[in-house]
C-alpha cells in the first residue's frame, strides 16, 4: 500500500507540475515587472526633481506652429510640470538652424529640444553636430514599447536611426483651393494645373527654400509620371506666384487672389479653415499621382550640450506619451504614429492608410532630403525672379 500511495503521490505531482511551472513563471514575471517599474519610476522621479531644479526648458521650433501648438509646448508643459518654465522660439527652419549654429559657434548653448522639419535636422543640425542620439533620454518603457507605434517600431528620418525621430505628420494634400471659386473635382491630376485657366492663379510656397514647397517639388521631381517636364511647364507656362509665408499663402487663397495654393502648411490650414474661411484641400487619394508622406514639423531632436538636460528628458518622455501625442495631434492636426492616439479629429485623408503605406513617397527620409540641393538647383533654373 505504501508503494501504491507513493506512486499515486508521484502521479499527482507529475499532473500538477506543468501548473506549478506556470505559477512560478507568472510570479517571476510579475516580480520582474514590479522591479522594472520601480526602477524606471525611481529614475523618473529623480529626473523630474532635477528638471524642477533647472527650472527651464528651451525649445527651438523650426517651421510653422499655430497658436494651439504653441500652447501645447508652453502652457501644457508648464501645467504638467510645475516649476519648469518653457522658453519657446518659433521660426522657419532656414532661420532657426543658422541661429542655433551661430550661437554654438560663439560658445553659447541655449537650446534643449529641436522640433520641426526633417530637412532642417538632416541637412543642417546633424551635420553641424547639434543633435545627440535620442534613445538614451527615454525613461518611460511605454515610449519604447513597439506595440504603441505604427509599424511596430519608432521611426527615424536619419539613416542611422538615432537623431531625428519622426512622430507622425500627414499624407500631404497636394493643394488647397478657394471653395467659392474652385470645385473639389476641378483638379484630378497635377497636369490639370497646366490648363490655361489657372495661369496667374496659383500661389506656391517657394520651393527654393526648406519647407512644404520644396517637399512638393521633390515629390514631382521624383515621380515618373511628373518629373522635370511637369515642373518646367508649370513654371514656364503658369506664371506661378511665390511666397515664403505659410499664413500669407492661405490668406491669399481665401481672399481669392490666388484660388489655388501649393505647398500648404497643414496646421495653419487647420487653424484658418476652422475660422470659417473658404478653404478646401484636395486629398491625396483624389488625385491621380497621389502624394507624399511628410512629418511636416512633427520630428524631434535632442540638442547636445543642453543647458537643461533633465528638463529635456522630462519633455521627451511626456511628449511621446499617449497624453502628449494626443494633445499635440489635436492642436496641430497631424497624425501621430502612436497607435493609441485617436484620429477622429483629423481631416479626411491626413492619416496614411496601412494598406497603401508603401505607395506614399516618404519625403521626410534622408534618401530624399539628400536630393535637396539637386532639386533646388534645378528649380532655380526655372524661376527667374
């Protein structure tokens, strides 16, 4: 009987063994998770305290930022982290980068964070040694969780995958128009812009300067169905007017002085359209050649030799959180690459479709930015003023 009971006990133990293994593994996972959470929260608390001791955060924003975006960078951050005052400068990338580089050349290190277009980062700030790898600034594990990001990974504009983090942006609508003068289906192809009825009625952000105008020219230049021939004819035949002021571009379109606008800044369009101005956009899916995917000004860089390094880390982790990205997306009208950020506030066609993602020209990537000088040189031969 003893032998029989022993055999039965061994059988019971063998039967329970898989369950015991699972219980132990669950306990170990829970314990390791609790330790990891305690570790990152301890680091977070330490960094936050140091940021409050620094007392300031300096953000250089290269590119257009509407009033709502500026409130996110300043008022929301100051409210979220009492004791940290935000200094914010907003200007075109062609103004911000030279200023930052000139200051550093004089031994002045005034900025902690760069937010703006990838052309400024890739063509000027990274070659100028301004940006540090951003990954070491991540503290909150939610930031690096691949399941939180479109495509299952963080996305970088630079080939090294270190310096210029792409947060989102939009599928760029090819053009805007005055809804009282142009019907949404009047233009179904870029080639339709060559119709004589549009001569002298197109205003474009100057493609010789960094910005949406250059991005639009890049798209046309690279697309086999458009190419140099389209750009040559557009500027030779249509007397295209140029501006380097995003707000002026849309105000002129709304007034009807130029019923069609190219190289439109998305967040400024959203701001002005919300005020009831007669502005519409042609979605990428509604035009034959499609369009490109851009970060617009939704890319992030960590400035090295920063005067407030802890405040920079605090900002980065908040900005990349669900809350930070939701507030930013709502203010800017940009799509966020975070998968848990709602999209119901976005204009139709702004967010890329997963099933068409590979068809969008990724204009923000280093591959295309490296073509910038070649494209600008070509465009300069077309524009004689």
